[in-house]
C-alpha cells in the first residue's frame, strides 16, 4: 500500500516577487481508532482485544505520570515521549520562577528503526488535484 498525496498551489515570495509553486501535501487514508488497532493486534498475536486496550490504557497513564514527574519515556521500537516547557523571557534569571513556567507540548521522537521502516514508504499521487 502507498502513501497518498495531493498537489497544492502555494504562494512563494522570492526576492520580493510573489510567485506560485506546487507542493506535495499529505492526503490521509483515514484514522485508525483504538478499537480497530486492538482488533488488528488481536488478529496477529495471542493477545485478546481487551488485553490490548488494557495495556494501551495503562501505558498512556504511565507516560502521563512519568512525564509529569520529569521523566522522558523511551519505548524501544516506538520512540521517546517527553515534555517541552516554556516561559516568558526575563532579564533577571531569579524572576524565572515556577509559576512563570508552563508546559508547551508533549514531544514524540520516533525510534531510529521505526523511522527507517516508515521512510521506506512509496508514494502515490491522488487523481484529484
């Protein structure tokens, strides 16, 4: 199976001159739900669908707990989850206090082997532009 893409016209501002160029953009085949993923894993392993859902739910809770407590969570073959934080800028470092720090986003860095496998993808252009 191939990864589908569309071609979109986008504005490009080169040397102060506005031109248009065409770029590839993702075209999703849809979203796989937890239920669908659990069923597919059940069909390919000795785990039941409810076992899969229980493990994923417990893993999600573990990741949340560990990240909230300052850890990154590395899952071999999948990747590493971590927290990115931010604050406003201060002239004086002493003014960067805990109440001024906030979460920015949850980061995911794919495992090298997963990335290599995914990047073996082949592409197919959607027929509708």
